[in-house]
C-alpha cells in the first residue's frame, strides 16, 4: 500500500490563506496494482507471432493495457483479414475492459444475452483475452487471423509465454 504521510490543506479566512497540515492518521491508503510493461507486452506478442508463423496463420496481433489503450500492434505479412488491423486491437480492448475473453461476449449474443450486441464500440468476437496478474487485469491480447479458433490459439500462445 502507498501511504501519504501528510496532507496539506489551504484554508482561506477573511482574505488570508493559512496552510493546515493534517495528521498522518488522516492519510489515504492507496492500492498498488501491477501494470503491463512494454517488455512483457513484447514477450506476449513475440510468442503469439511465433505460433502464427509456425502454424502458417498470418495475422494481426495487438496488446493493450488495462484501460484498453494500445501498447503494441503487429501486422504480419499477408495477414488473412485486412480488417484485422482494427479487429485485433478491438478484441484486446474488449477483453481488457470487460475483464473476460471477447469470445464470452460472442457466446452471450448467440445464447442467453442477445442484448449484449448493444455494447457499442466493442468487438464481440473470439480472439481477445485479458492478461491477469495476481487477480488484476493488467491488459489484454487480441488476434485477428483466418478463423476464430486460430485467433484464440494464437492469443493463448502469447498468454502462455507470459505466465
């Protein structure tokens, strides 16, 4: 936990400004959370790309942080789906912000929760997985290859290298 030892407060009284220091007992406890580093994102992307190359599934791979913001994107030569440049980061963003695989949302639409389709701005397709460290989602990986199964296999290979 991060602890703030002292908090200074400015108090204005009748045109004067006084600085009041609150005791340490009033300090806030802020949680520490892990973050996804560039090095870790590169490790995930490299493993995913190796899987895709070995299997012969050229694709687009994206790694985002916990807010769904891009850290890395790789478009392999001859990527099967040109729209993957938008789909892969969208899948990763969806997985990061929903804190679950993007495929779970695809399942919801096709099953018991068709209203999930109204989640605008998200990619509700297989291929995005959250990256979790000590119970905290620190980011996500998203893949757009040629089939949903290949997307998931490539993304899982990236995750496996991280753990």
